[in-house]
C-alpha cells in the first residue's frame, strides 16, 4: 500500500513540475520540445513500477489468488453451516416450548435449506411425542403460520419422547 501511495505522489509531483516548466517556457519550438520531453518524463514516471517490479513476487501473488478464493468460499460455507445449526437449534427449542404451551410433551427436529440470500430457512420439522389430534392440528397451524414450514414438510411421530 505504501508503494502505491509513493508512486501516486511521485507522479503527481512530476506532473506539477512539468506543468510549471511548460508555463515558464517561451512560445515556439522550445515550448513544443519541452512539452514532448515533459510528456515522456511523465510516461516514464507512470511506467516506473512496471520496470522496477519484482515479477517473482507478482507471480506468487497471482498464483495465491485462487487458493485465497477457495479459502474464502470454505469460510463462507463454515459460516453458513454454523448459522444453520444455530437456527435449527433455536427453532427446535421454540417448537418444544409451543408443544408445552399446548400441553404436549414433545421433541422437535428442524431441517433448514438455503433460502433467499443464502439464509437458512426452515423447510421441514419432525415433531415426536404423544399429541392429541387437536394438539397436532394446532401445532401444524403454528408450524405453517409462524415458521413458514409447509404441511408437506411437517412430520408428526407418535413415539414416546426419550
């Protein structure tokens, strides 16, 4: 970053010096030659980093880019999986609390899939417990209205709660 800052500063100062020198030159052939010389000096100043660049470092930097992109993608996948796990756990606890509010002893397992913007969205819920038909109907409405889990993604298992 310091290298870029120094380069920009040197090009800017060179341009200012060349502009002042051109303003002080007498009109005619001398001014034309001065403008040509000033332009060439400015072009050399702009191209100087290409001449003095360590191409081995550039090669190392360019070859490291795909590895960095892969590492970033892996980090995003890990972040998504962590977020998905947290959302599933929270929704499972929420469903169990709702079951208790309905008077049912149950457990829940929620499955999330990527939604809009790669945000985990609940698409399936398995509720295990001895729910009466009225409790099951109320839980089904709750899962659909509150959590957006469609009826085809709702599974009610009447096994005993462990």
